[in-house]
């Protein structure tokens, strides 16, 4: 952010007067606060640069109640997700939304037409957005489908690349439920 300098707007003959320099130094904190508020108001107009104030306003408009453990990114994710919902819904539209929310390899989705079951497993990296993704999926799929929704827990094939010494520091629950890097 550029520093506000009142002296730059004054003629040189006045800008070098001690009183004017002192006046400019006294006004600088107020101008910095004003410029920061102006930048914040500008950033609140766009979804990806919103400050907490902008996020609060969108949550009130949409009717979202944030959880106490949510970060600003989690709250922004939830707002963007609600705004991106478009009708009509199809398998490809759901797949497109999941690609945006979870990434190309962040989930597994399979449909079994014989049992009318849609199975979606979301990667552990998206654990914090689990409930929000579930809300979107429940809004998008028809009521006559059975939804099998869960996290994509670590399996032996995932953990098989690590040695026993590397995994010995983890509990069984952590090996199954946490992202292992």
C-alpha cells in the first residue's frame, strides 16, 4: 500500500516549513487508516479477496451460520459453494462441482444404476469441508437415489509405500483418519 504523503501535494516552498512537516506527520496515521479501510471495502466486493467483514455480510445474506472452528478460507469456501449452485443438476454438473471443490483426484464417485446408489468418497485433505460438500451433494442429487457418502480413508495400498519405522509414530486411528505425508 502506498504511504499517504500530504507534503507531495504542497508547493516546495510550503512543504519545507517545519510546521507543515509536523502537520503532515500528525495526519499520516489517520490517512493510513482511511486508505486501509478503502482497500478493505474494495476487497470485500470480490469473493476471493473478501475480508472478515465481507464474509460476515455474505453469510448474513445467504443465511449461513459459521462454526466456531472455521477459518476465513473455510467460510469463503462455503459462500462460493452456495453461490456456484446452478440448476438443472446432472451427473456431469455434480462431477464438475466436486472437481472444483475437491480437485480432480480429491474424491471418488461411482453410480450403480441397479441399486440406484451414488457412492461418493471424499479425500482426507477435504475433511474440514466434509459437511459442506455433503450439503451440496444432497441438494444436487434426486431424492430417489441412495447416497453412500464417506471419507476416503487411508488404505494399505496408500500406507504400503512407508516403512514400519516411519509409521511407528502414528496411532491406528491417525493412520486411518489423518493425511500422512
